[in-house]
């Protein structure tokens, strides 16, 4: 039989009534903090997407009635005592301060992508005379004689694309950031994505934030696709590496 441990989902303020779930979710308390856990094999099998979805589902359910500090997916303690002594006790003041900061706030996520990358390339050609002139020169000469120029124009277009992506993404971020307590821009992936951002927003300002996103999407919807999600657990606003179990 596999050695049993405690799988940790998140940290909350200790509630008067313990959190109980049909799937065995419960809390381990230390003073006025509580870790939301479930019995689990100490050595986890290779995690699957289904496991990750299950982790997120539990954290989201707990978030419905509590301020949560999400703990990194896959965190397992050896025992209830280890949760108390290695996770909660040594970080007590840090976790208290983080819960106070997160209280009354939600995380909202936004990804923005260009709808038609070919149209964007056409814009770049129109905006940069040097690219336009070089392209015309390449078109007027035989392919065998333009290899170096084709490499050069590819680099010029790539640089112009990145600059355009950064500029348009920053415009949207600057329009939304004043409505958030904190905003964090993440990595943009692929040619089309121009913004991948998370916003920590006070609950009372969420309708205003929603309205601003809707306005931007309506204003720029012909060129841009807005993918807006939330509220979600504030994973992007927690220093996860600082609250992992010892030795993980």
C-alpha cells in the first residue's frame, strides 16, 4: 500500500465550521489559518490534465465563500503535523498579510489576439517605408539574386511585428490597469497574441472593469479577439515558490 500524505489545495482563514467535501476535502488548522487538504498518496503518479482540473475545481469551490491563497498544484505533505509545522507555522505572518491583501479582491484574466495576422503584415508594410521599398526591390529581381535581401526583410518584419504587438498590448493594459489593485502581464505566445494579463480587482469594481473590457472589445473587435475569464483563484498574485512544502 502506498504511503499516505496530505494533498494541499489552498490556505484560508480558519472558519467556525470546517470545510467538508464529498471527495474527502477538509481543513488542517494552525491558530487562525487553515490548509484545505485531502488524503493522498505521498508519491503522486504522473499528473494528468484531469488532476489539474480537479485541483482548480476544489480551489474555486473554496473561493466561493473564502479568501484563498492557492498552493501550487501537486503539493503533498507527509502528515498533518508537517502541514502545521512546515507550511503554516513558519509562514504565519506572511500568510496573514497575504490573506489581508487578497481579501475582497478577485483575479480576472485577459488574452487579446489579432484576428487576421495577414492583415497585420499588410499594416506593417504600409507603416514602414524601408520594408515597402525592399519588398518592391525583391519583387523586381530574380529570386536567385535576392536571398540575402529576403533574410533581411524577414528580420525587419519580425522586429516590426514585435514592436507593434508590444505597443498595442500596452495600450490595452494601460486602459485597464487603473481599475485594478494590481496588474501583471504574462508571456505572449505565438504571432497573434498581443496581451496575456492578469488583474487583481476589488469585488466592488468588477462591474466597472467588465464594462471597460466590453468597451475595448466593441471598439477594437474588428481587429482584435478578446478572451476574458474570471473570477479565478489569484494564482498570479501569490509567490507560490515561497509557500511550497519543504523539500519540494
